[in-house]
């Protein structure tokens, strides 16, 4: 699976060390202005009333 972290602080290095090396979870940090790219990388869409549209999954 994938986990996108958006905004500060970037805690992805700590998260990687908390999981076994064989863990299938891939972490990636995005700046707050890169939220759309994060959703695209996840191949997902946000939920909720305040969410912005994400690209369709291809």
C-alpha cells in the first residue's frame, strides 16, 4: 500500500523505521501545494464536503 503525507512536518523517515523492512507500505511526502499530486500518486480521491477533485484513476 501507499501512504501520502501532506504538509509539515515530514515524518515519513520515522514511519519507515517503525515498520519492518519487509513492510509493503510505501511512504511519500508532499508539500501542501502538492496535494493534487499526492492524490494522483495514491490513485485515490478525497472524501468529504471540503475535498477537492482528484484525477480519475486510470
